[in-house]
């Protein structure tokens, strides 16, 4: 039996090895246009940053063997043809026409089963100057090495990154952190990580970039031209012209489906290769998976394009099984991801508020700040989680979070992501069982607290305002009708009371019942504490006194600080 | 409406506050025998160790207010009667008879709804000398403070901890780490953490204790007498007499159900207060939760006693809701836990191999070693996971793990724990979606790899031996029939080949096909690599050559080292 695999990164090698382990007699041939195969593409930003010193490390196994042609031959008995392009699939004859990119020779590879592991290609913005040689995408190790060489030789000091998605942010960190380059980030939409996290949380990420010295983050700007004498010297947006000696376009990727389309295979509306749950294309002898297909989103039940090295590996194993007669099915994804941005991790599962709103559902979000471990345990740090849920049926649609400790954040996001396919309601997350010991979590974990808070909001008991709305009130037209009632202890509140006389008032929550006569009755009260917990208690106490014109600031002063509101 | 709550730690305060937030008009009275209430009991070992410097920190809120009587009155409008004992529940009159432990006065507290938050009491071994004043249990802050004072004053240098469960191990660390005391641990069973992890993984914990200087860990020893002149001077087991100036008994806890039993409430076979899914006892106006009840184990569907501060908090909130007319149900637990032991975290969810075997099912376990993040990412460390599954229906019954990074371990255990109530099969874990980025995980996460390996074992493709069996072979009667075939690179293998001439053979996996004639044909081959992955590949290659007398050492040399096999 002959299996041909087009594409030798992530999915291709995984499927190849799985096939050989299941049946060593099968002949597996894997072809790739590149000379370097089976590398960890997700590691490229860390190679550029210097966290990973050599490109070869991205191509080695965990036991330090380079996954090259010889490795696949010797260790896996898999034939790899590098610098080889698949130019046509001849479905009737069951062959793939391939061309050597070295000498141009063509040949036919017969297959019994064919696997399309063609992956994705980075989008490029088609503007004047986009073809300069120092305008890059983050696509392969060759580009990465050229970028790194430019920096190392001192030929790139003012990089401009276009695109505020995950890869754009990783590239900003790569340039600005260890290399200390004067880096600019441009995003056409009005927030970082659009479609992945809320604008509020995105602002917290932007604030962290600023803390790390990356002040030049320009949102809602369109890059119109890249210019210079022979090489990039400037980037012009609709709002400004920026000095630039290196440009990285990180504006998303597209599924590589041309070859499949030419062969008459079905393509989705999104331009991906259409497959069934067993990863068969419209030709049952041809399989596809990874970045060149779409998945079903198990929260929305709609197709979603979710390119991911991890997902490609999981697809690859199943394809390997099914090519040999298996019938394993892959249900879909919930979009769980994590991202390191300097000292912050951003992670999410399911869908964010804006995506949920776009489905037409009546949705709301809950924002909670709490320690990532017992508050008395050394090293405790605050974690910030947002949950998106359906008001009507209480379905949990997604959770997004930021934290200094990415592992601790994964511990929460992974757990929620694991139950999302079963379509949990809020109460299920209230009762989600997480590993507890003071060094690693709080007795009421932030995940449970998040759901409890969502339930209180839905019940109308916790009437909220979020930090973006708070920022709008501060110094805005609504300010004159508001009092900020700080229910923390006097020591915490004093600097704010001093800075905003008449506007910022302090009555500690535990004194509120005794000092009720001090509470202004004819104002909108914005209740504030460190995290939103005591202010919620205060709201209930005020309700009891028939003072209902109150809003509880979600996340309290912790959110104000993380958001970067210029307040003190 | 009057609600009386007996017990003011964890569940009691949580239920009290929930009730007051739902309906501030309800009168809530909480009584406790202790003078200190609402403390984080799970933090006691960290207070004794010095990680937490003051006992009051365990009693403060995250915003540094002490949760004492005054706090509950002022901040929560909850009456707390401390040093007050409930002596009887008069169900007909709906009152609780309470007695002041200060002045002996008795009174009746009327209730509409009563909540039993009586918790658990530590077991004591009834042996001569167990009543010495420096024989402690880890039950409350008073005992903890006395222990800490003894150490601080230099009056405890050779503590003996009885019980190798979670609290026993935490106490060993508390004594031996920061204080540097010469600490002994005695466990009556044949492993640490019995019933929670496998003997193999337990041996790895024991080995870590030894690495940290705690060499005196005695298993299968029965403490028979504690002796000394006026105070503890020695502890005698069935095997030895140990010098001791402080004894901690950490031999489990029992539900406090006496009061309920006296009141005629139903008690379970295990001695816990019987409740329904809404936490009502056999008297529908009386609720109970936390450490004084049992839960349904969602893997075994049998009752389980699972005392946990986190669980008590979740119970407490539901009880608060239900006391006011709600009908929330609590399905049960999967037993997810985590524990810090020096620089190692131990975590688990579901049931371990021995527990699973005791149910009579045909079960097996899979042991996998893999990096906790991308192998090329700085700071990567190995993680060790064991999965227990049913051979017949492939049901996943539990996963246990150890790791240096407890947060990263939680990220895996929490995710698996989250899906266990839905009774997943192995394939569900193969496809479990976890947050991926190189700084936090591998493209094929260890959780997915664990399930894939389990599937390969079940399919008979991966024929295994575990490190305990390997240790038995080494130097044992079976050794003469074996060859250890090391399929790593020569540099890794050389020290072992040199140390075991004739027994330890090296053929790198990628050279195996070419060097097949060097493979001994008349021996049992134990295939060894660093982690068990390449040796699995080697096994398949040998199968292809009809050499079937092979076993793959699970976890490879990493497991050998972690287990502490004296090999080099």
C-alpha cells in the first residue's frame, strides 16, 4: 500500500509516523516544497527573540535528533522528498504529479491513499512596497533566520509589526524584549486580539505592552504604503508615517487549498478543503486536516477556521488511523488557546463577547479578579477572567483570561475548555471541581467565583459597570451625577479621596450599616473596592435601605490599574 | 426567618454569607466551639513551616480583614457565637441547645432552618503515650501555634509524623524544609498516599523526600507506643524505636456526626450524616455539607468520603441557596486534588489503579513522561502522568501525576477532572483540547500522548514493563534471561553499557533496521530510551522482524531516575 502525504510539517509527519506504527509494511512518502521539514513553526517567535538560540532546535526531537530526511528514513522508515512541489492530483489514476524545485524534473507518485497536509499561508497586504525584501511574514525558518540575522547585524532597529493578533504580539515581544528594539505595532481593528478577547481585556494587554516599553501600538490604522530607497525606510498608515527598517506582516493565514481545488475536491465557503468528520475530502481516498481545513466550533456549531499546530497533530493521528481503515471521528474544537505577551499570558476558550453578540443571542459577560492561589500563600498573583454566557438559557459560551502565570491560567482555561463541548450552563462552572491546595488555588477557585458572579448578575443582584464605562464617566459628562463610593479601608481609599474631593467618597463596607446617613441619596453611586467583592456586599446592603441607584465596578481598583486608567 | 449554623469554618461562613446576600432580612446565627472561626485550615502546614508568618493571615480576607465575630457582625450582619457548643438538636421544637464553654450557661436557639457544618475531627491512634501534650493532630490554629512555638523555642528538633497521606506529607515538608528539622515519617501501609496514587508514583515521591534530606520514611510500620519522661522522648514501632520530641498524628479524619446521630438523623455506613442531592438530611429543615457528609463519586458511582476545604465552600453556597427555597443539586465529586511536597507537586483526579482494581474491573495503567511545555522552550521540565482505564469499555477512571511545576500539573489534571463526570473513554482524552503555545505546552500535549499511549497498550502494540518490574529484574533471578536494549544515542547509553557489560546493549533506534543482526534473538529484550517513545518505535521495528520477546520500559530512564533505582 502506498500513502502519499503532501506537506511535511506537524500533521504530515504525525500521520506518517502513525501509519508506520500501525502497519510498518505500508510505504509512506511525504513531500514538501521546503528543504526544512517537521519543524515547530509555533516556536519561530522564540527563535527570533533568542529564547531558542538555534533554528535547528525547532527541528529536533525532544531527544535532540534533527527531524530531517535521513531521520525520517532511518528512524521512521518514511521517505521524504524535500524541495518538491505537488503540481497536480490525478484522481483517476491515483497519482500526484510532483516537480523537483532543484532541477525541475517531474514525476508521478502513485498513491492508494493521499493526505493533504498543505497547511496555511500567511496573508500579505497588497500595498506599494510590500515586496521589499525586508518585508516579512512569519511563515518558515528561512524567513525567521533572515530576520534574526538582520537584527543581529544591527540592520533592524525599528521594526514595525502589522497585525495585533497572536503572532503579531509574539513578534512584538520577540523584537522588544531581549533585543530591545524600538518596536511599533499596527492593528487595523479597534483592539488587539480582535475576535478573541473583549476590548476591555485587550486594553489590559495594550497597557502591559506600554509597561514593557512598547508604547507605539496604533489601533484602527490602515497601512497604506511601505517605502524607502532599495529597502524599507518608512511605513505610512492613514494617520501617520513611521520610521521602519523591518516590517513583519502578521495579518492572519489562509488555508492552502489550491491544489485540492484544481483536483476538483470540494472547497468550503471559507476557502478550506471540505472534509467529513473522519477527515475524508469529497474523494474518499484523499484525506485532509490541520491548517488547510475548517473545524466545527462546538460552542457555535458553525464551521470555524482555527489554525493550530496542536490541532494539526491531533488531526494527523486520526488521519493516520483512518487511512488504514479506521473510522475515528473528530467532533470539533472549542478554540482553546494561550499566548505569552512579555510577563502576561492571555488565554481563552469558547467565544468572546463580541463573537457571541454577533450570533444574535442575548449575551452578557462577567469579569472577575481573584488570586491564582490562596491569598495568604507567598507568590499569589491576581488573575483576571471574563465569562461570556447566554442570558436566556444560561449557556456558558466562553471564558477569556489574563495572568502573569500562564500555567496557572491554563489550569483554569483548560478545565473550562474541557467541559465546553458538553454545553455547560453557568451552574456547572460554579460546581466545577478543580485541584485545591493553598499553593495552587483558593478554596473557592476563581473559576467557581466567576460563575457564581455571573449567576448573581443574571439574578439582578449584582448590578455592574465595567472599567471601560468607569473610564468614560471619569471626567466625562456623567461625572457630575455620580459619586464613587469606595468601600475599602481608609488607607486604601485615601489617595483617591484626596485626588477627587467631592467625587470620591470612602465608607468601608463593614461600617456602611452604621454610617448609612453619610451615603448620598440623590446621586448615581459607583461602588468600588479592590476586586468587586466588597462593593457587591455594599450594593446588597444599600438595596436593603432602598438605595438602588448603585453600580458595582467589576474588578474594582485591580481592573482600573490593569486597564491603565490614568487615575492617580 | 431564623437560620442557625453549627460550625464556623469553610462551609458555615460560606452558607451564612450566601444566605445574607440572597435575603438580608434573614437572621443568621453561627456557632462554634472554637474562639477562632472562619480560618483557612488547609493553610496550617504553611503557617507551621513559616511560609505564612502569622496565624492571623489564615483568618484574614484577601483584603486583610480578620474574619472574627466583629467582622461577621459588621461586614456580613451574621451573628457568631464562639466558644459555644451545640449539645442537642430538638427537632420537634426546632431549637438547638447550646452551652457556653466560657461560663457553662445553656440556652436554646430557635431555628427555621438548621445547617450542620460540623466538619471532621482528626483520628488519633489509641496507643500508650498518645495523650502526651506534645502529641498533636493538625486540627486547628491553636495546635498549630503550639507546634510552631515548640520549634521556634528549640524544643522540637526530631519530629515524628505518623501518616503518609496528604497532611502528613505537608507536615514533613513544614518541619524539614525551612526549619531543617530531623524529621521521620511513618506510614502503616506499604506506600505513601495510599489509595490516591500508585505504589510506583508513591516511590517517586519517597525518592524526592530522600533528595530533600528526609531519608527516614518508614513504610509498613505500626506505631505501638509513644514514651518518655513527662514528654515525648521516643516513638516505638513494630520495627524500631525512634528518638522523638514532637509527634504529629496525621492518620485521617472522621466526619463529626454525633450531634446529628443523637438527634435521630440518618447516618451513613461510613459514619457521615446522610443527605440528599440538595444537602437535606433526613429532616428536611436540617441541611449538612462539607466534611461531615459523604459525596457520590462520579467515577465509581459509589459514596466516597472526600474532606476538602474547597468542596465545603461549594457545598456551602448551594446550601445557602437551598435553605431559602432553592433546589440546587450537587451531583458529586471526582476526587481531584493537588499537593505540594517540597519541589514536587502531586495531583490526581478520579481513582488510582489499586482502587480501580478493588472494584473488580479489568483495568490497566499507562505511565508517560513528557515535557510540561515545548521541549525547545527554556525552563521545560518533565512531567509524569499515569492513567487508569478499563480494558473492556476503555473508560478512563483516573489520572495521577507528579511535576515540579504544580500549576502546569493542575493545567492537565483539572482538564481531565472536568470531563470525568461525563465518563470519557480513552479516545476522548486523546482528543482533549488544551491551550497550546510553546511556553506552556507541547504541540501534542502530555495529556493527549498519555491517552494515545494507553490506546497503543490496549491494542497490544505497545507491550510494556514498568519501572518497579524493571527494578525487580535488575540483579534478580530473571536478569540472566534478559538483555536491556538501550535505543538512545551512544553518548546517553555508554555509562550504562559500561556498568552492565553483557546485560546492557546499545543500538540507537534509528540504526536498528541496519543493525538487526546484532539483536540477541534468544533473550527477553527490555527496550529502553529516555521516556519510552523511541523504545516503542524499536518494539514495532522488532515486531516487523518477528522478534516479539520485547517489553518497552514505560517512562524509560526518566522513570528509572525519578523512581530512584540505584543503577549507576
